[in-house]
């Protein structure tokens, strides 16, 4: 993690080199770094994939119960990873937008574990959206009664169990203990609510998915087909 002075010099040099590489990539698009594997947290709590100093910064506002978000993610995931992010000239940030308890449970599980697991969780939850939302829509009266009688955040644990989100995450290597801890993390719940409120009050989004490019909300852009031409012009 050599003597202390030498170690600090090496670490400092490494930081300088990394920053220089990032800045150069942001200007010229040329870098040997695999920016698709670079994940950082934004000040708002979103997850950023790509060169943190990219000159073009895309923010996606996504709801896990939104069918258009699932369609967008299915169509955009591969092009983003193979065309737009590798050069280092663009980065993409996912900000969660929660609309209901199902959405909140899904968002908490997408964010469960290290930041490097987020994008895989995010894509898996959206890919399985039709399955778990169908279970939510066809929940029995007994299940719904149990949800309503449970206090938050324990209610989310019951919901995730009954609609298959917990099973999905166990298939991704999480233990039930980890799943329960993530679903009852009040700090994360508060962050997600604040993130959603900011999207409405500050960014002025009116639906999902919505996008900003370099801080500017993209009007009438709620699909991959609408966003792609704008990315191609960057």
C-alpha cells in the first residue's frame, strides 16, 4: 500500500499520472485505459461509468418500474460500452428516480455492495423487469396486507421477497443477509428520496428515462432512438 516518504512519492506520482491520462483522454479521445471499467460516485450519489474528466457527461434518470427505461437500457448498454465510453471522451451517470415502494426496493438492491457492482445489478434488474413487476401486479391479498402492515423499511424486505427481487440478487451472488441489510439501509433510502426530489425540483425532469448532456436537460428525449443522434453529434 518501502519507507513512508518513498511510498507517498510513488502514490502521488501515480495520482498525477492517472489524472494526466484522464485529462489527455478527455481532450483527444486517445487512451490505453479501459474507461468502461472505471466507476465512481457523483456528489449526488449517482454512479458514473467512464472517464471522470470526459468532456461530454451524460446523466440518465432511470426508474426501475418504467418500461421505457428497460427498453432504453436494453438498446443502449452495448453501444455505450463499445462505442461511446471507451475513447474517454464521454461518461455516463445513472441517477435513480423512485416512484413507488417497488422502485425503491429495486434501487436499493441495484446499489447493494461495492460501486463496481452497480451497473451489472442495474442492467440485470431492468432485464428482469417484466417478471418482477408482473409478480407485483398479481400479488395476493395476503401479501399486500402483510406489506401494508409492516413498518418501513422492513416492508421493502417483504416486497423484494414476494416479487422475486431477492431471488434475482441471490442469483447474482448476494446472501440473504446482505440483501436484507441493503433493503433496510435508511441512509440509502434517504439519499434515493433526495435524489428523486432533486431530479424534479432542480433538473425539472417530467418523466423517465430523461437525460442531461453537460448539465443541459434534453427536451423530448426519452428513448435510445432519440438520444443516439445527439451523442453522435458530440
